[in-house]
């Protein structure tokens, strides 16, 4: 199977730092090499900083962010 989108909800929430970094690198590799779109719901600032686009949920609405700095 060759999906075009990967959905991940708090994918590194229960991982130690080293394994979380490995997962983040894998996401970047899949996106770059396979053109896979990855949609992630996370509170992890390091992961959000690697994203091409960051949206934040505030007061029940999605809003663009200028990067992970706007993450809550």
C-alpha cells in the first residue's frame, strides 16, 4: 500500500527523547522521500518546529501559527 496521508495523534507522547527524535526523523524522511503528507496532533514543540505548517486550536477554532511558538 502507498498511502498519501499519514494521521498521527500524539505519536511521541509516551516516548523517551531519543526515540521521539528517531520518530520525528522518520516522519521527515517519509515526507521527503515518498511525498507523504503527515498530519500530526501534538503538544511536542520539537515536532511542531519541524513541520511545514502549524495550526493551533484556540477556543474551538483552528488558526495559523507563525511556527511552534504559538503552540499551546
